[in-house]
C-alpha cells in the first residue's frame, strides 16, 4: 500500500481525520490507531471504485 498523508485532530473523546487527497471524506476512531485503521479502509474504498463520484485534490501547474 502506498504512503498517503492524512490530517487528524482530537475532538473530545474522538479522533477525527481525512486523507489529504480526499478532504470530503472524514472518518473517526476512539484512538489514533483506530482512526488510522479506518483511514486505511476508507482509502481502499475510495480507490477501488466502490464509492461513486469520488472527488479528490490534485495539483495544477499554471505557469
């Protein structure tokens, strides 16, 4: 599995986060490790075509 960046934070008792390339898809976990596992599952779903119309972030060279 490739390495991907993710953004995470703690809100009360929950850890929340999303994959940097897919900011519209947030998941959570009771621990940081559980959040990481949920993010791995989310990555598999997003890249397998299981979720339709996936939006992602990309770079655009303008000059």
